[in-house]
């Protein structure tokens, strides 16, 4: 499913094709934890759902493969 989000880094709109259902998206929008609803997604895609930050933007801003997105509750 194509998901469009506004990045918290630069305010730009980005779209990613994610393996997520409408029901899962509704649960996330209702406030359930992304990592609970879609644990099958890679962390970079879960971060995109949370903050709109794409994997490329994360790498450019924070660098390094050892750098992980912050844990969200």
C-alpha cells in the first residue's frame, strides 16, 4: 500500500510502498504502537510510519548502519 507522510526532518511529503493493510493502518492511527501492529516491517519502514523519515534521509542525517531510529512508545 502506498503511504504518504510528511517528514519531521524537512517538512517534505514522501511516499513509500509498504506491506501494510488498511486495518493495520487504522490501528496505528488509533494510537496502537507501530512495532506491535506491524512487526513484520523493517525498522526503517516502521520509522517512516511514525515520523515520515525515509531510510535515505535517516542515513544522510544520522549516518552509520549502527544508528537506529529511536524507540517509540
